[in-house]
């Protein structure tokens, strides 16, 4: 993931990643290194991540972990809000609902809480497109 993002950035694209649920599972394991947390991450793509980096333990992913710790749960532009999963519109400020931003799969939207912006979210099964980052072709 990170190499792809850096390659696109070095090619002149404005790529801004956001934290997704799989990355959050890795960080959760590192905060609480219990077997259950490790097993959950491994079952959700962690095993493929370790293999792709040529390592055997999550703790060896130092550079990736440092990068993931810099990612926000959402990003906004003048016209759009980008989030991995969704927003919790049942609370006053939906931008405080971390669980929904990582895991929510409903299409419920309260437009009065979007400040006139379009919500773009992933965490959907096909035919929807899942996207944890966006690419702008506009010049920097």
C-alpha cells in the first residue's frame, strides 16, 4: 500500500491516504499485543501483509507502522468528505464516531451534518468501489 502511494506521489499525483479498518487492526494489536488481536489482524489480511514485506512478525513492520500512525480517519476537501467506512449520524458530531469511520456499512446519511459536502466512503462489497485513498489529477 505505502509503496504504491509513494510511487503515485513521486509521479506528481496528490495522494492522501486515510486509515482503514485493516490497518487499525494492526495498530490495535500493537497497542494490546494479545493473541486475539493478532489472530484477528492475521485473518483480515495481516498474513498477506507480512508475506509481502518478507517478515514474520508485525513488530518488524516499523516503517509501515510509523506511516499508519500518521493517517487520519477522514479527510475533507472544499466539496467532499472521504472516509473508509461511514459516519455515525446518530451522534451530534459524526466525525467523533471512530467505530463507524472504520466499520460502518450502512448507506444512511444525514446531509444536515455534512456541511453541504458529498460523502465518499468505502467498506462496501461489489458492485461498489472500495477506496481508502483518493487521487487528484489537479496540479499541486
